[in-house]
């Protein structure tokens, strides 16, 4: 298994309706691909971690790159995993305040590996907290 983490820029400000559509597709498609993960968004930025079989990651990532709701996908990191972080979630999700750590995380001055590690740390912490609507 592998995991990947990327960030992208929304083409228009995401509203709850857009997010619901994305999550509906994720819940519909990810179980068949044996994919799990977490989607974070804030303002115009998405950050998504996906984990599962390598070929399934290739399939979904290729599809994501053609989705007109976002652009400028930047693959920050892809690595081998033995265990999933989000085994119970076809796609966990959280909206984050643009204040706080988010601005630092997506700061262009960080290199990709540093940003990936910060996002992974954040997702791992969020995973432990009860979901809020
Ligand atoms: C930020 C973002 C994250 C997405 N994540 C997923 C995902 O995890 N799984 C998925 O199937 N589609 C995801 N999508 C939607 C896909 O790009 C695509 O629209 C969808 O898979 C098409 O599914 P359908 O053919 O069942 O309608 C995402 C889209 C965006 C913009």
C-alpha cells in the first residue's frame, strides 16, 4: 500500500454544496478502489491524503487532475505504508479556519516534504477528535 498527499487550489470558493458533492463521489467510489483518506479545505485551498493500493492511487489521482473544481495540483509526497491512518473513513473531511496553522502549512516558502509532514501531523491529530458538521 501507499499513501499520497497533495494540495490544490479551488477554481471557485468552495461552499458546502460543492464539498457535499465531492464527498458523495468519494463515498461512492473509494470503497471499490479500496481507498481511504482525509480531505481538508480552507478558503481556496484543498489538501487531501489518500491511502490504498498503488494502482488505485494512480487511477484516482489521474481523475482528480481533470476535475474542473480545482487546479494546480501539487503532489507533496508519496510513500509506502503498512497501516492506514483512516481505515474507517472512505473520506474523512474537515474545514479549517484560514487563521491558525493553515496559513503556515500552505506557505509557499516551505518545501514539499515539510508541508507534507505538517499536514500529516495535523490530519493525524484531527483524526482523534470527534467530527463536527
Ligand atoms: C478536492 C477534491 C477531492 C476529491 N476527492 C475524491 C475522492 O476521494 N474520491 C472520488 O471518487 N472523487 C473525488 N473527487 C471527485 C473526482 O474528481 C470526480 O469528480 C469523481 O470521482 C467522479 O465520480 P463519479 O464518476 O462517480 O461522478 C474529488 C474532487 C475534488 C475537487
